[in-house]
């Protein structure tokens, strides 16, 4: 069962028995699973400017001449916006209002939920800096790429038990 389906199921059950702490806990866990998906969107957005710059060039494919033109940098930001728009629309479009409100509540109450939201935000800030700034060499974007990737990679598998 997907996280959205589980959240809706527990929200329906909680509507029938609003004082059930076990149902609230299950709804919180399903909502947290929904929130974890934002890290994957942020990771995709981190890869977009890395691919645009050809951050790790091979011998047969050199990196493009830096700094990249403004049009190319803006195009990568448009692609990142499209990733977030489609990802958010796909995941959150059919959620009931109570489930969406619970998402905000879980972020306020849960430490790991705030960590996940902060990781997504940090990765997006790094991706936007990689795409937006006119870099003249690859050291700055490489540092930003690893700075955006490291926090997510450090916890993405360790918090798997938090989502169950």
C-alpha cells in the first residue's frame, strides 16, 4: 500500500474514532512516509544542474565551457521547478484536507520530519546555487553537489524504520 493510500485509510479510521492514539500514530507514520518522498525530488533536482554542467566529465566527453550561458542555467531551474510541480501534484493531489493538515502537524511535532524537510530544503538550495551562479571552474559546483547529497545519503536508509 502506498503512503498516500495508507494516510487516507488511517484518516478515515480516525474520523470514525477520533480519540484513538494508535490510529493517530499510524496516520503520523503514513504521513511521514509521504514526507520522505520529498527527498527523492530534491535528489533529482540536485542531479539536474550536475548533468547540465557535466560535473564529473569522462575522458571522451569533456565538460562544457564555463561559465554557462544564462539561458542554459535558467532552463535547468525550469526543469527543477517542473520536477517539484509534477512530484507534488502526483503525490498530494488527492489527499484530503485533514491529511494535508496532518502533514504540517507532523513537521511541527516530529524531529525526523523536520530533518527530512531540512534535508530537502538544503539539497534544493545547493541545486539552485549550482544552476544559478556563473561558475568558472568545477570545484564550487562539486562542493555544492556533495554538500547537498551527503546529509540525505547519511540518513536516507537509516530512517527507514521510522517510516514503518
